[in-house]
C-alpha cells in the first residue's frame, strides 16, 4: 500500500489561460494591455499558489455568530474567516472594485476590472459576493444622484485603502418572497430622528458590511413594488453598536459557506431614502445590472477553476495503464467541458463590455437595447453552464471528488448559487421577454449575432455559422407565433431564452475563433466553437401544457 495519489496543482492562473490572453489582446489597445499584464500576472501567481493553498488550509473555517457576551449583553458579532480578512485587504489594494470607478481605462474599465477579478476570485472563497453588492451599491448611488449619500459612501466603496474600504449589503429577500420583492413587508416610519425601518430580512448576504441598500414600504404607501422605497442603511452607529439590527441566525447553506449570510430583524433601524419614497424596485435596476454581471463572471471563473484542476489531474492520475490525459473518453469529456467554459467566458465578458460602455456614456442606442437583453441572458445561460460543468469536474475525480477534504465538492456546491442568486433561471427568462417587449430589441440582437457570424472565413466554422443562424431564425419565428398565446409564451420562456443565450455564445465563439486564426493564437477556439455546436444550440420545442400540468 505504498501508493499515494498526487493531487491536482495550479500554475500561474494568468499565464496558463490562453483564452483570457487572446481575448485581452483582441479587446484592449496594446498600451493598455501591456499596462495591466504585470498586475494580472501577479494576481495569477497569488491565485494559483498562495491563496489557493490558503483556501485548502482554511477549508473548515466558517463565519461564527456570537449573539451574547459573557454578561448577557446582546452583541451580535460575526467573526469572519482568516482568508476573507486577507481578501478584504487585497481587494482594496488591488482596486478590485475601485478600477471601475477610477475610469482610467474609460469604457474599457469594466473589462480591466473583471479581468483582475476573473484571475483571483476563484481562490478567495466567494469573497466576490460582497464585492458584487458593493459595486452595485456604488453604481446605484451614482445613478440616482443623491449627492449627500454619494459623498458619504462612495469614497469608502471605491477606496484602495484597507483602513477606509467599505463593503455593502443588499437586503431584499423576505419570508414573503425572494423573486417577488413587491411583497416586501418591512415598514418605514418617519420619526423625529429620521426614517426607521421595522421588519425581517430573511436572507442577507455579507452581513458584516458597513452599509446596505434595502427596500421598505413607507407607512401609507400602497401595495406592490410601486409603493416601496429604496433606503440607505449604515449598519453601525457612531458608538459601534448595531443600528437597530438583530442577527437572528446565520444560514446553513448548501454552498458559499464562507459567506456570512444571515436572517435579520430590523427594529427601528435608522435609514435614509435614496431617491424619494416610491419606485424602489425601479431604482434597484442599476444594482441588478451590476450584480447580474458579477454573477455571470462568477460562473465563468468557477468553470475556469474546475477546468484547471481537472486538466492538471488528468496528467497525474493513471488508470488502466495510462494517464487520464491519454484516455480518449476522458479527453472527450474534458473537451466538452472546455467548450462550454469558452462560451460562458465570452458571454460574461460581453455583459461586462456593455456595462462599461453604458457607464462611460458611449453606448449607442443599439447597445443600450442589447445590454437590457444580454445581461439577463448572460446570467441565466452561464448559471446553467457552471452547474453542469462543475458537476462533470467533480465526477471526473471519481471518489476523491466526493470527499470534502479534497475541497473539490466545494466547486459544485458553490456553483449552485449562481443559478439562484439575483434571479433564478425562470425569473431571468421572464426578464428577457420583458426586454424584448421594447420595440426593435430582437432585431438589434439578430443583427449583432449576424455581424459576428459574418466574420467567419475558415471553412471549419461553416457548421457553426449554420447552426447559429438556424437557431436564431427558429427563435424569431417561435416568439412571433407565441405572442398570441401568453400561457404558451411563458411556458416556453426558459427554452427560448437559453436558445438566445447559446446562440450568442456560439456567434461570439465563431468571431473569436476567426480572430485567433488570423492573429496567431491558434485553432483552439475554433475547436471550442465546433464542439459547442455539437452540444446543441436550439433548445426550443413546443410542449403540451396539459401534459405539463399532469406531470407537475
């Protein structure tokens, strides 16, 4: 019994990522690309070595809630994990939020920011969760234009100094519903000291943040989303005590165990209206633009980490007389996973690109229409891809993939949140339909896909172009016919939206594959486009609603 299996190892997570390098070479001006390469390489080394090893050592640590001190005083103190404490300092110093607001790269600032996060975040135990909400809060405050709150919060949210850096929570979910926030029961009452909030928030991530944006219904307002207002809350008073907040418990979740997700009671929490006393849901739109983009990016970097570990392990594990990397069936499985990872990567960065152009105020009318559709498509499409890919990755390790102390099960458990948080697949599919209700959106989407497909010159891409065109035409004809049948339209919304998402991913794979062939980056993306095509793009099929009711 002298054999011990060598575990998977990671190299520099920038140097080892040919797709990221080719994408940045294509999208960034040469001077900008050169200026960010050194930092990407430094983060890549930290991601593959120091923080990955830290992550393995820190596996058993989770946030700890202490509700009472030794003398019976209510303290509600959460102790974070050691890795999260270092991740907070790293975030500030490296500008993982700040880069987007410094705007040194103009409309490309979002690509710069998300490239940094893409490289380092897989080794930071889902510290991206509070960063997504921090980023979303900063953008929301800026867009809504409350100068007092901007002056108070933005220097902290976009700080590069760990001593002054803040994160922000996003407190929306209540017992009445997560997706249907119009059912919010938290009440806002005006008092001599200011507005105070009363209610329960059932699921609040990053509860240790210094501030939060939350919804409440001012007394006297009507029901539904129209009657809600968006409020700014600082979580602690000047004396350091919680601001009318009781932490009832930390949630015991399937994954994202390192994220301190809590159930809160708001009992007279002082708060400030961000933009009037109505239209709270509408005022959250910019928050969702940002957090859904982070969600899609999180799917892309989680898939990248699963692939990096899987491919390295395949060179170390010998079964039936050869390494897994030499076994045709295992190679075929890895290839399918890698093709999906390529598609998710391009989709996530497309959402980031559109967000950056909007923020820099250089987006065309067509791009504004596209952003409204592409953001939910990116979130829902990549959210399904990451669960399937990490599941395959865990299976590819055999029994070791099912054993917690290898850390491998965390890949799958953490990935599952990405199809849930910020809107489930079904909710985002309905959001995509709402985006298409704006006249001209589908035509703009169609033109964008066709423009990308038109770049294909290599004969090997012809089947990919044909599959994308066929799927897009089927989607157009289906939605046109379904408009007369609202129940059928809703029932098919998921298959329709996933078809649009996968069609756009394939079109971007085709475009990037041709660019790589033309610019000396090789045929790897071509292979990804061809494999992605074989997985299927058109998921639309008419289902019998009566059968669905019987089965459900």
